[in-house]
C-alpha cells in the first residue's frame, strides 16, 4: 500500500469497559479493554488501562462519558478526513523512540495534542522495522457509541461481567520488543491506553 493511501485511510479501535477492575463512576478512573478486531480480544495478556486525557476530552465533548462507562465506545482515526465538521484536529509530535535491543531499532510513538487543549494521547506506529513511519503529522479523531453488532458480540462474550476473559495488548499486535505498555510506571501511576497507528490493510471488528 502506498504512503498516500495509508494517510487517507480511516482506521478504528474498539474500547470496552472492564468491570473486573472496579465499578468506579469516574471516566478518569475507569479501566478499559481494547482491540482493532474481535480476535485481538482473547484469553491472554490482558492490559486493563485507563483512558488518555485526549480520549476523555473527546468523550466529554461528545457527551458519551456515561455510555463509555456502561459499555464502551469506538474510536475512528484518519490522517485525511473527507468532512472536517465531525472530526477533532490533533497536532502531531513524536516524543519517544523505543529500541528493540536485538536489532537496534524500535517503534515510533507519537504524542498528539488536541488543538486548544492540554489533552493528549499516544499513538504507536505499527510499521515493520526499517520501514518509514506511517504516523500522520496531523490526525483527526471522533468517538461514537459501540455499533449494535459489536455490542451484541460484547454481551455474548460476557465482557461486561468481568471474570477470566483476557485482552491482548498492542504489544501482541506487532513485535514491539520492550515498547509494550506496563500496568504502572516507576512512580506507581497507571499507564494509559495507547492508540494503534494506521494499518497496512483494511480490517473490520468482526467478520
């Protein structure tokens, strides 16, 4: 896929409330499971992560905080929106370059700031090692309620009841080496959910 095509692609992330970690009614404290597809929500390596301030900003702006706390939400991302009215402009800054010790390179992590706000989120580039970064310099996001088919699947999997269901992390989607998210940083603070960068191919949440 050409670089042009990738920057014009819209990709998504499905975010599901994780009740196993607690019943808080505050969107800033709640933890969530996440995946691009239903296959990425499996029985291994679950990371229960809080939302970044950028997503919280968007949820509050869209008045979807309560829905997100009850079930979850969907994030749509694009580097080249067709209609700007419904999209939130974020300006791009790369803040971290991780290193995979075995080969001496690592994934690019871009820090995006919401225009006119201190709210930010982190995005992980999914491009293979030695390939040019796919992260767009400007990124538009919007959040929406879970689509009915996705919500039906979530209910059928009993995700909202907690239990033993596990969630793959961004680290499992691609070989990030030491760049995987951790449950807490050195100060004991919870790490927040990172967003995936553009994919090299199209996908749907569930076939």
